[in-house]
């Protein structure tokens, strides 16, 4: 899974990089969007890359909410 490492964002938990990369591919597959194998997104429509990012954000918020709900349900 090649990835373009030009992002200025730094992960709080560096070990999460592989999980986020996997999540990106899962979301793209669910949306029916093909991610370039070479990792270059320049030929993708902005709408597609935005959709992937938006769904990733929703999924991460959902995961966090579930974890928080589990903590406070005890």
C-alpha cells in the first residue's frame, strides 16, 4: 500500500498509520472508488478524495463515541 508522505499532519500515535491506511482502502471500496496503486492522487477527482476523507472522519468519530460510551456505561 504505497502512500505519499507529503502530509504535514503528524499522528499522535505513530503506530496508527497502518490502521488509517487500511481504513482509507476500506472506505474507498465501500464507496466504489479506486485508489491508485502508485499512491499518486493527482488524477483523482477532488470529490472522490473528499468523500473518502469525510467518511474516514465519520468512522473515526463513531469509533471514539462508542469507546467513550463504553467508558461511561460502567
